């Protein structure tokens, strides 16, 4: 019995307790799955759960919780569960009204990597066989090594089969079989450069930014949405101009507002139409927060986020004295 | 006289990125000072005639906890060479805990700045109380010196 069948069985049991369920359904595109909102038992058969479910459905839960009276059910991967835990720990969600249905994960494929590998050809089919991906393009069948095409976050995932918190857990017998990689390797490459080179690197990346705000809108923790300070005239933080500086400043707003909150789901980078490596910024910020405040976002519900609390004596902060 | 006029004009227009650095070797530093300790300390330094470099433009805020890390990034974006934040010593905050929150945010920012290509030494936060005019003078002198070093490179 696959994890998908077990998930459907579980949801059939509990669907009557829920006002609404957020899950994945099949899409016409071979590399993607769609989010689906289910109210009736008949629609449960449309659910899917497979290695293409890269989307973080926790994105929807905050707005949904404002709109519905009863319980909202949500299908999550263990990594997505940490986004919900973070929202709960900040008091933004009602624990009673949120039902976390966590399915064990065996890694998800990053469709952007597959598309890039095939040079942007149109993909018409995708199958997984014996650790190989059979990707059909219009005139050819390509065999790719599946282990190279997982989402970045899967290579250092520790919780694929043990979510920190859940209401219902569906175990996944399938081992991910992914060779773990060094999480901070790409940060070290950047940090080994000189300060001007780093500036030029980011200027180059952000010269592509079109300020579409996809990164903000897809983020499960950026609940400000259209009340974001970048859209305000008073106080006036940012102009509507599109250039490198403004794009970079917008990203700094995101970094500052997500420091100590980001659970590194990588959705911002996935949603970016210009492929700006936003996850690197988030990873760096999480690394600093962990080192300074010994805090990892999305792990415990009772722990206060680092910027909402303080200590008299901060062990990890060394203040410089200029006098 | 002419020189002075230029300076006032510049100051009222805000900072122009890559603009004329002005006199005194030219670095431009924005200082965010808390109303209760550091602003009074800087004031005391002025009234007791302690000489300090003139590169610092002071912005007075109610508390160092009022300092949004984005103020600092925005100042850098608009061409400041250095940013200094100063407030009451920990445990001395007029609002009892504002500077504790500030310390966490500012330390995070300080660690993050090098990753986006801004030298760590261009930003600093200090605790200066109302009576520490001498300390304020030292902080300003040392900070300006440091910024000039970074700028010269």
C-alpha cells in the first residue's frame, strides 16, 4: 500500500470533522501537482501524494484560518509541518482549528532542475523507474539519474519520516535514498570571495529582479501579503522603480522580517521567475540566528521566537567597544 | 563661506550616492541616537567642548529599540559610508527593555551585512550614557577613523 493510498484512507476517516482540506491533486503538466481544496467525501479520490509534491501547502493555512469557522485540514510533508509549527508558536494560528495531516516523504523532485537539464524543452511525460527518471520530450526519451534532481532542501533533510508535530501521521516505507550533502557548501563559496565580489554577485542577481512579489506571496510565514511595507506611501520605504537597488532592498525587507522565522522550505526560490538564489539569503539568516540565539525555526511550539524575547546576558553576542 | 553653504545644501538634500564627499576627508556617517542617553551624551560632549570629527549626522530616536534594522540598510543604500547606533547601557533603558531587543536585532544585522557585500566594519552599535561625554568623543573619533580606513581601501 503506497503512502498515497494510506493518506486517502486516513482522510476518508476524518473528512467529516473538517470544514476544508488542502491537499495535492494531479495536474495536466507532467512535472507538477496542483493544490486542491476539498469539502466533500467524493473529491477525496482526486488527492495525490508523490515525489512531485514540492509545493508547501502551509502557504494557504493562515488566510484560510481567517475565513472558515471550523477546522481546516492540511496535507503536509514533514518539512512543511515546521512552517505550520512556526505559525502556531507565534500565535498566528489556532491549534484547535488546525489539523496537520503529515505524510512521510521520500524526497521531492525539483522540476526547475529537470527543465534546466533538458535545456527548456517541452516535457510531456515523467516516470520513475529503479532510481532513474524517464523524462519524455517531444521527440526523445531521456533517462536521468533521479538522485541528482531532488529539491535542494532534500539533501540535508533530517525529518523526512519524523515530523516534529502532527495530528495524523502517515508513515512512508520508502527510504529516500538520497546522499546527504553539506548544507552550507554554497554559502561558503560566496563567503570566500572579497566584499566587492560579493556585492557584485548580488547586484548581478538582483539586476534581474522584476519585483513581482512572487517570493513574498508564496511564503507561508509572510502573512503581511498586500499590507507589506513596500506597498505603503506612508511611511515611504521604497519607490515603485524597478532596479537592482530596489530589488535588493525588497529582499532585505524579507530577510529582516523572516529572521528567526524562516523554516527554509525554499518556496521563494522555487516561485522566483528569474531564478534568483533567494534561499541562500534565508539559509544564511537561519544560520546566524541558530548561532547567536540557539534557535531553530519551526521545531517547538512553546519556544519564543528569538526577536520577541531577550536575555540580560547574551552568551553568543560579543559587543565591540569603540571607546 | 562658500564651502559651508555647499555643505548645508547637501545635508538638506540627504545623501547622494557617490556624490561629493565634502570636507574632512569626506566620509558620511549616520548616527541613530536614543533620546535619553546617547543624545544627551552627545549634547554633553558638545557643551563641554570636546572636539569631534564633523562627519556624523545625528538622528534622534526615542529609544535604540526604535531602530529598525532596515533604517541602517536604507542609509547604506542611499550612500552613507558608515552607520552608528547608540543607546543606553543594557539595564539602563528608559523603557526598561528596548535596548535588549535592539541588541539582538542589531547583532543579527551586523552578522548578515557581509553576506550581501557590506563591510562589517561600516556598522557599529555602542552604549553611551548621558554622562559619558568623553566616551562619546572617543566613539566618534574611533568610528570615523575606522570608516576612513575602510573607505580608503
